[in-house]
C-alpha cells in the first residue's frame, strides 16, 4: 500500500461511498419517493465510477478540432464510457418516471406511500380473507 | 457531494429531499466536466437536475410531502451496506490507478474508435460518432426502452381522473 496507490484509488473509494449511501436509502427508508431518490444517487455514482475509468491524466474531452487535423501529441480521454453512460442516463430517467407513476397509483389504491402502512393494510386484508374463506380453502392460506 | 447524499438520507421533508437530489445531480454534472465527459455532463444537468426534479415534484403534489419515521431498526441495512461496500472496495484494489494512460480500458477499442472517427466518419465529436454509428444498436435499444417506459407511465396515470370521478359517484351512492 504505497502512497501513490492510495491516491490513485481514492476517487473510486469516494464513488463507492456515495453508492453505498444510495443503497442504504433504498434499503432502510420506508417512503417510496425517498427510495427512488436513493436509487438515483446510486445510479449517478455508478456513472461517476464508469466515467472515472475513462479519464486519462492530462487528457482532454474527446472532440477533434473542426478541420480534423488531429495533433498526435494531444491526449484524449476514452470516449466509450461516455457513450455507454449517455445511454444509461436516459434509461435511468425512464425507469424513474415509471417508478414515480407506480407510486402515484399506489397512493391512489392505498392512500399512503409508506411501506410500513401498506404492509399493515396488506396484512389485515390477508387476515380478513382467512377469516372469511379460510375453511373453504382448507385451513389458513 | 457526500454531504448532500447524507443530508438526503437524514432529511424528513420530502420537498427538501427532492431539491437536494437536484443539487446532487448538478454537482455530479460539474464532476463530469472535470472528468472530460462534457456530453455526459450536459445530459446529466438537463435530465438529472431538470426533468427528474420536475417529475418528483409532480409526484409529491399528487401524494404527500412528509415522511413518517420508520419503525424498523437501521442495523441490518447498515450491515448489508457496509459489507457490500467493503467487497466493492476489495474489488477496486486490482484496478489501475485513476487517470493512468496505460490502463487496459485505454488500450483496446478506444484507439480504434479515434482512428475510425478521424478517417471514416469525419466528425469532430468522437462521442457522437460512436453513439450514432459504431454503437447505433445500443441507441436503438435505448429508444425502445424509453418508448416502453412512456407507454407504461401513460397506462398507469391515464385513468386517474375518470377513476376519481367514479369513486366520488360510488361514495354518493352509499350515502
């Protein structure tokens, strides 16, 4: 573990810390909107990790001069991660929109967007079902 | 950025959470500029800080604004998160240093793309050339995903007003 190694890997570790903050929000929080925000944070930190792999020290953005006379001395960063992440950002917003629409429907159906409340309602519904139809179905479902 | 993320985790007001998420997106866009990914940076600024904030505010308007305190203990999630993070950090130990020019990721396809863009496609922006030409099928798939998601959102939301009216009618019938 040389000093150079630690400095060279510190960016990755920071991104992983961010990622884990997002994951924690997704797992530990009961509110659905908050879960989506956590998912977004997680996603963005994955993007940062990818982009940081394509970075070259002293490099510049992968855009040639307009006349396409490329100076062989210029170092360009790797454009491939950029392309992949552009696609991922757009797909990410699509999934976010779908999740939020689902939340609106859930709120309409249950009157709440808290996981605890919804699980409670579901539990009571199952209890009710068991009480009414339990015998016909051959005991508790 | 870590501070923003932790603040989001602790904040109870959903409105402030959404605003902080926008701030987080904008900061990450700045970071992308620093990492030479200008195309990604302005997509992130437009989509992450713009559209998703608007969508979330719309959802908040249709639902509630305050988060209820959770009854579950945070110990198990914290343990899971720390274990996953430790494994990921263990995974980075084999990676080349940040910004090193002789990393494997820099040596294989990237020079080909640069050469091809300069000789065949003759576009100054390499990212555009790869996105539309070399990886055109990826972009086609992406469009399909966005289309599907759009249909899904429309199907989920569309009946909102008629359903509300029907519910009100039923309530009037009952009373």
